């Protein structure tokens, strides 16, 4: 509504209703922002833990791989590596948090872990294979968490903009409009009262 809206009781009611809705909207935006912030902080903590575990597992897996290369030879280890099946069971769905669609990654782990025979292999090769499989699982989980955090951060920024617009523009505008209309109506009432008093005194 325009600040120069005609000062009528109907417009005053409409302005007050709009003000009430704007305040309710700001409260909802503020609650939504706080919930999203709590969610993203939780995701950040999870991501830090997983990243630390990935770093540790990678280090152990590479050490085991180096040992396997020394014991079996790089070419033999490459041959065994080609037997590891390609991961093609990953699927991505979504779930909603306060209107924010975040990814939910699912995949079917390979139940057949035996991709080479025990003959001619070493324990270090087994350790390397197990370590890199764990890294794969952790990386899939980390990618889901980081992507969710990015989406939540974008929605927090958008929610903050809407909350600021309501708080700093919309609400003050309707407050001022309600005040202007109310003052104008009171002035009209005073004028009408004065006019009636003058008419009454003249009639006497």
C-alpha cells in the first residue's frame, strides 16, 4: 500500500492486517533461518569428522599400497586393481529441510569382496583394498554432506534477505501507514467534533 493511501477506516484495517501478516512473516523467516543455521552447523561438524577420517584412511591405504607394490611389483598390483568392479550403483534422491531440497545419496556396496585369489597376493594388498573401499564410502558420504551444506547456506542467505526486507522495509512502511491514517482519522474526528459544537452553539 502507498503511504499516500486515502485515510479511511477500511484502509486503516487493511494496513493493520498487512502489518500483522508482515510481522508473522518475519517471525517465520527468523525461525526458518535459525533452524537452517543449526542444520548447517551440524553438517559442518560431520564434514570435519569425515574429512579427518578420510585423511587418516588414505594415509594408511597408500602405505599398504606402497608395501604391496614392493612385495608384488607394480605391474602385478595393477593387474589386481583392474579386477575391482566399477561403482555404478550410486543413486541420488532428495529430502526437504524447511523447503530446502538436499541430496540423499544411496548405493549398493559390493557384497562380493573377493576380486582376486589369495594365491600370489599379500596381506598388504588386502589392507590397501580395504582402505580404499572405506575411503570410497566416506567420500560418498562427505559429498552428500558438503552438497547439503552448500544448499542450506544458499537458502539461509535467501531467507536472511527476505527477513531483512520485512524487518527494515515492509514492517516500517505499514507501521508508518497505519500511524498516518490513524492520525488523519483522529484529526477528522476533532474537526467534526468542533464543527458540531459550533453548529450547536449557533442553534442556541
